[in-house]
C-alpha cells in the first residue's frame, strides 16, 4: 500500500488539506476534534498515465522537537519504510522564525535518515518518496521559504491544492496500475508522443521519473551562485536531449 504522512502543529488544518487535495468528502473526518492519528484508507489517485490508491496518515504535535525525535527512533522505522510521501504543514503567521528554522533542521536530519536507510535496504542512493512543506498564511514571499527548505530537499508550496495535487500525481508510486494505450483512428499529436507512454516498455513511468529528476535538478540549481546557474541548466538540457535521442525514453 502507498502511504502518505501529513503532519503539522496543533491548530493547522491538515484535514482541510487532505479533503481538498484528495477530494474527500467525509463528515466524520471533518468533525474530529483532534487531528492526531487519523487514518484515511484507499484514497484513489488517477491520471491519464496510471491509477493507484493511497493510505493517508494525519498526525499533529504540540512540540516539533518531540514529534521528530520520535520519528527518528528505531521503533518508527516501520513507518519510515512504508511512507512514500511527507507533507509537513506550517502556519507561518503563528510560528516564529526561530521555530521555522528548527523545523528545517529537523527535516534535514529526517531526509538524511530516509536516504541512508533506503540506500542500506534497497541499494539506491536516494529515498524514493516526495517531500513537501506546505505553508499557511505566509509572511514573506514564497521564494524566501523555498530557499529556506531547499537544503533539506523539501519543496516548499504556499497552500495551493492544485500545486500540491500535481506534486502527488507526478510521484512515481511503488504500487500502481498503468492505464492501457487507447487506440487511435488517425494520427494526432498524441500518436507521435505516445511512444513515450508505451506500456510494454514502461515508458509512462519513465516520463514520471524524468519529471522527478527535473524537480531535483531545479532544487540543485537553486543552491548555485547566479554565475553558475546558466552552465548548470545547459548541462541538464544536454543530458535530457541525450536521454531522448538514445531512445531511453
């Protein structure tokens, strides 16, 4: 089962995010006073490339330090192994700058731990999940928070259900069912690009993987000095062209 962990401080409406992003109409969920330990099973995700379902675990905390320290423990490894997505919610109006900095440090440590454990267990250099920080009531421009969280590998998004949904849908899930190619009676633009999505060669998953790589490249580029960004972008563009020309996608 694909699993997503949505967490944030008490008072941040994480349930609203889950309902709006995943189109869930559950009165019982909305009426829960506490947003700690809520589980929403079998939430469908469908795109033109694939369909799957996810289990969403919603949790909240009074102390970010205590919550993250518990998540780092050996006892929580089963949870860390199962989740494929992290959405950390922050009320930027009521959370001090010092608290936000501390949360960023906790996220750096968690990201490193997820990478290390995934490398040890699966032999891959990087955890295969997505990482988002969602800000509510921002007090600064989005770029300010984006730059703050980028070092931990978390993508920052000021609350926008469409952008969050897009990040979720472009993730390459461990468990999914690809959609079969529809037959066409005449040639269209879709026909000419359809080889990218060929089921037999798992091309649709390669497209999603390429999107993920481009996201990571954007994060890497943002860390560079301005005078190096152009050369970096040129290098990435050449790699993508080589990837396409060699028929790898």
